[in-house]
C-alpha cells in the first residue's frame, strides 16, 4: 500500500521541492505515517507539529476530505490513501 502526502507550496522548501510525497508501506494512524515522513524530511516536522508533538494551530491536516483535528488527531486511523497538509487560511 502507498499513501500520498500532498503539501502546500510553502512547505516544499523543507522537502527538497516536493509538494507530493509517496509513502509506501503500512501505517495504522496519521501520526505513524507522519513519523515515517519526518525520517525523510526532518525539518518539515517543526513546521507541522509543536515541540509537544501536537498539530500546530495554523496547520490543517486532512485525511481525504476529513480534518483530522475533528476526528482523533494524530491517532486518526488511516482510511484513505491521501493526506493533505497546508496552512490554515485566515483574514478578512
């Protein structure tokens, strides 16, 4: 199985220019998948998670079309083959 992680453009400087990363393997949760992603792109972790290992307030992570913050956070079971990571949009 393979999961595709899609990253917003501002994060590509931390992934050697990639905005789409294929992650082959079996992962039980979003957090487990992200732990594997950090092994390939370590500096990306600090842009997505806080020092306490929580999702940063201004970052959204979607599993398919579901916001994992509204599910079980990083413990959300992987039920889709796509993860999207991007900054929250705000303003008026």
